[in-house]
C-alpha cells in the first residue's frame, strides 16, 4: 500500500479529481513556462493542466454516490504498520472531502480553479498541484500522522524546507522516501530513492531546470494540432523513450534508473536479452512507427450542476500497411448505438468479415517481414509463424457479408426481482448488418428448426416470433423480426420499432470497431424498484446506484493517425434535473 494511496489521492486532486490530462496553451504564461522548464524533454509519461480547472465545480457536479469511495474496505483489515495506517487515514480524509466542493478545496488549500502537472524524471514520478493555502496540506498530513503514529522527518535543500516519509525499513540496503514540499505556490509530491542524486531532487522540487526541457520543444503543441484536440488537455506516454530505456544501459535517464534497479535486485542480467545493439536498433525502428500514446479532449464543460467531457486516446502509428489493414477489417456501428440520447444500455461490434482474413494476413505478413536479429523479437516471430490467420477463413465463411452486430435497451421494467423472467416491459433491439441480411437469416434457419417455416417479407414487414422463440409465457415480450435495408432486426417495444424503421435507411459503412454506452441511473433504477416490490431490503450499495447520475460511452476505431479509443461522460449533481 505504502505510497500508493497518497499518490493516487493527490494525483486525483491535481487532475481535477477526474483523471484529466491538460495541455499547454498556445500562448504560455510565465508561470507555465517556468514549470515546464523543469520537465525533461525525454520524460516517459507526461500530463499537464495549464488552463485552470474548476475543481470545486467539478466535485459539486458529481452525483452523491459517485462522491463516496469505499473507505470501509479497510475497516476489517489488520494494519499494524504505522505507514499503512498513515496512508489509510489520508485516503479516508480524502474521501470525506470529496463529498463537497467547498470542503474539498478547503481540506487541501486549493483555489476554486487549479492547474496541475504529472511527469517522470527517469523512473521517478513527480506530481505538482497549485495550492493557495499550504497550511491546509500540512494540517491534512499532521492529522494522518496523529491517527497513525507515523511521523515525518524535516529536511532542507538549499533553503527549501520539505517533509520526508520513509517508505523503506531501517537497515534496508535501498532506501525510499516520499517527499512533500511547497515551493512557489506549487505542492510537489515525489520520491527520493537510491536512484536519485541531489540534482534530480532539486529538479523535482523546482530548483534546477532540465538541461533539455519539454518547454524547449514543440512536442505539446504538435500533439494538440496533429490530433485536433482542444487546448484544455494533453497527456502522453513516449514509447521511444521507454524502448531506449529497455535496450540500452545509459541511453537516457530512465535507462540509467533501470540499470540501477536490476543491479540492486541482484539480477544484473535481467535485461541482457534486450540490451544488445541489434535490439536497440530494431526496437528503435519499431517505435519510430508507433512513437507515442497521446490523450486529449474533444470537448470539456464543467459547471456546478453538470460536468461533461469527450476524450480520445490515440496510439500513434506511421505504419500505413498495418493501419490500412485495421481500417479494412473495421465494420459497421449503427447510429442507435453511437447516438445514445435515450438508451439505457447499448453496444455494437463492427467487423467486415469479408475483409477479416485479407486484413489479418496483411498484418501477419508485415510482422514477419523484417529479419530480426534481436532474440525476443525472433521468438515473437517464431510464435507468429505458427498462427497462420488463413485458418480464420474456415470459421468466417458462413458469415459472408457480415458487417457488424449491435443491440440497445431503451427501457425495461421488472415486475418482481424474485421473478426476473416476468418482465413488466422491455423496449430493445438487436440488429445484424450485412451486405445481404436475408442470406444470413436463411443460414440461421439451418441451426434453428423453430425458424425454418418463417419467410421474411422483402418490403420490411415484421414477422411476429411470439411462440417460436424459447421465451417464458410470463415474460411480456412480443418479439418482431424483419429485414430493414441491410439490417436483420429483432425488436420489441415502441422505441425499438421506430429505430428499426430509421435503420432501414441507414447504409452500412466501415465506421468503427466497438461502441458501448450505459446510463447508470436508468440501468439500476428498475432493479431497485423490483427489489422493493418483492418486499426484500435493498442493499445499501445498490441503493446508492439509484441516484448515480452518470452516463458514459466508449468506442474504438482506426484512422490514418493510429488506433483511437474514445470516451465521453456526463455527470449531474443530485439536485440537477435529469
């Protein structure tokens, strides 16, 4: 547990309690440039908030149940180590502060709007958060010390006072301590270990700038521009820096730290297979095609009543062969699964079955094409040679023309949770999209005798499947099956019927791989109502979810810039109108 809880808690503070990544503005302020001057250009992981984030409003916009963390999980734990008790105390007080925006900023001495930074100096993490009242941070730590009996040690570096909390035991050959300092209005949390030298600690505390800093590069602005992110947020993982660290002993600061770690572990040869000239050269070539994973925002709106954001994570790629193959195997995501204004839950998987085998073969051939001399890469190629994707064609032949599968639940109601098969109502749709869905249905008949007598009208008129499918008589469902354009649809309910008609005019297109959506309140409210009608007591954890006013969506696609993972979320305060 050690430093995990405090690091996680304070990182959440710094990121606006939501894990947000922030970016450099086009016109930097002097303060911004000053912070970035201490971030080395070859940092492996980076995020920064240079636009003040309204943390107070964000906390207030969260629904009540979302503002509570499972602190009672520690109640039955037998923690005798004062260090463990210290971090549990910090976590519990953090959770208490999370329940109200004003309490949150007061507890940690924050302004209503803050900026924050997180990056690495080699293997050493550094978190920086703007603070308005440093005394609040010291009071928070003092309170945890009193509850746990775990004390800090006061230290001073070139006139700067800071605290250290030992994480290693006395007598350990390798020491580690958590460092907490406030300098120029910035709270800094970092580690001081056997890896560090005094100059590294000075850089972490904002006393010695990096010789080559991220402020001296255009890396941040280039990432914003390339991916068309708004300038509210950016973060990245630098694959090139990590690859150099794995394949060399001193190619960068992270490499030097990994060397020290392996030496301290007693296994100096742990990375020997990777640290060869061949591996250095060949991994460098690979990551030049996959340089970074970049994270940023498409939209961001924070008010006291509601917070919403749309974000993307892009695994950057310059390998046109692989990107073209991944794009080719992408399939169709129906609009009802991606435009989720009135759904309880939806998900869709897009796959162009006709392109699956050719695409996988392209990927397979591309991965086997280089003649690697690096031993781990040779082993990978040998394993891939045994997995010819051409065999997939034998399994996909019967699904010829398939473009994707989707489903959505628009509403449902349980009569009694003790009899979940007795649905009071269900409004839902399941769709299969294909070049010729009628042909797929004819194939499906061979595996389902109940459907053998059904002929689907070409004009899209639905066929009532009541009595033909294995559905309990007590379940209030009258499933309808129809061919709507390029889509075979199975639906029940008024809204689903409307969606099926809209789908009839929707042509299939290769527009994605995965899409998922959930409205937590609409998902759990019928379950809770069903439990109440049964006369049983509703579990407290489930009762909290009844007012969990959060809607979340994620999707996956491929474009010319790389592999894209998108997400969006909306959270409303309990007092907000749903």
